[in-house]
């Protein structure tokens, strides 16, 4: 079975066709994809990639209704549109991708795979907000967590790299990209995570601030006279590293600025690493200890400086890196220092493989 994997990001569109064994036979990234009405890149790729038997879409938020991958039907699309406000940067664009592919491949089964699925089994003490229970029940308020496709793959691959069974290690998985989150994994299951009801919470990100004091947000609305639409725009697009530095928010630009002596960039990196270290320690508390630290995503795979600073500040927890391997590793590999109590592994992000696996599971297409 050949599966087309569609990953519509906040600005880009990634397309790949994988064969039954998971090998990529064709791939294309559209760096600037308009989304609604921009079907040409999809049609062009499908005209070149060969036959497709099924389609898997990455969708960020499944809401309270969908805790696992599901075959696409009109009622599924309608529901996902109704909760698009929960992930406004991503869900609408994923649904535009669904429409574009459906128009180009009528009759080909499509499966939607959710970033929230990996965290669907969070224990009640981890997913429950301390709000009136009537509110939690009425609006299904809870910690959903995100980047689940990346975390699921990274955890499985990391345990292969260190030759451990997935259920054995106590793991903190770090998905560090433009968006960033951590997952605490025990016995192969997510037991805690840093993102919450929406993808705004948790770590400092490229353009998002991560967790804020809700009183600060109320103060900005009530006393700062910041209009609600402006506040929403700033929190999604103009905060995080971008807001602190005036740069693009890309960590590579911020690290370059720090190297050039820019004080704002230096502070931004310190803030980023401080929050990351604090939350890794918190996730380790949820797992009851730490055996394996996993780094994935663009920053996790390539920013050796961040990995080194994180390890230095987590030495008390048993994290230590081999400097040479840390500087050289940008793909799957163990960068642990000799004798380190915690293994640290870099994993190349492969959400496409996790989507492929889920599509085959749902459609019964796994090879014997």
C-alpha cells in the first residue's frame, strides 16, 4: 500500500509518498503554501508521484471527540471545522489540505491522524484543570497536549537506538522546533506534557510565549486596554523569541545574534533554556525519574549549543554529553557522555512514518 502523507504546517506544506515498508518514494515541501484555494502544488505533486492507495493527514487538534486516527467522512470534517479555534494556526490549513487532496484523489480513503492522540490517556491528575468542575464538564476543558505524532515516533526510535524495549525507560521527549513541547513517558505511555488546552502553553517558542500567568492576560485586557484580537495575534505570532529579540524568532538567528554580542538575543536564549530545563525536570518528576532524554525537531536535532547548555544545567539529574558527539550529531544518534546516568539521544523527526503507521493500522494495510 502506497500512502500519501500530508503535513500542512502554519506556513508550509509537506507531501510524501511512502511504500508499504515506510520508504519514501517521492517527497516535496512547499515552503509558502497559501492553504485555502491553493490546490495547484498538491495536484502537481500527485501528477508526478505515481499511484496512491491511501492518504494520511496530520491534524493538530482532535478535540474531545477523537482520541485516535479516524477515516475521513463529512461528519469528521464538519466537527474539525467546528473546533478550529482550538488550533487556529494549524487545523484550518490541514482541512484545506484535506479538501485539495480529496478533489485530486476522489475515492481514495483518507485518514486523519491527530497530534493529541499520544496524550489522550493522560491520567486525570495530569489533564484536569483546577477550574469549576461544571466548566470542565460543559466545555470539555482539559490538557490535550500536542506534537504527539513526533513524540510517539521519537520515543519508539530512541529506544531502538539505545537497545531498550519501549516500555522500560523513563523518558522525557523534547520536540523542539518553531513550536515546542515535552512529553513525560512511562511504560511507553504519555503521563504528562507541557502544552495544554491549546498549543500556546508550555515552553518558549519561536513566536509563542508558552505558559503565562492568566492574571497577566486579564490585566492586559482590563487595564492595558489591549483589544482581544490584538492580544490573540501577539500571543500567536509576535511573542516568544521573536518578541524578545525583534528577530524572526528562528533560534538560529537568535543564537547568531548572541554570538555577535546582542544583549536581547543573549537574554532570549537564557529564557528559552531556563524554561526548557525547568520543564524537563518537571517531566522527570512525573515519570518518577529519568533514564532517557530524547531531542527531536529542528532545534533538538541541530542546536548543539542548546543541548550542551541543557545538559550542563541538568547534570544533577545525571545528564552528561560527549562534547564531540554532541557537536557533530544532527541525525539519529546517542550523544551521551561516558558513564552518564541518563542516556541522551538525538532523533530525526519523522512524523510521516508515524502517520504512515497509523494509516496502515486503521485501514488494515500492514504487511505480514
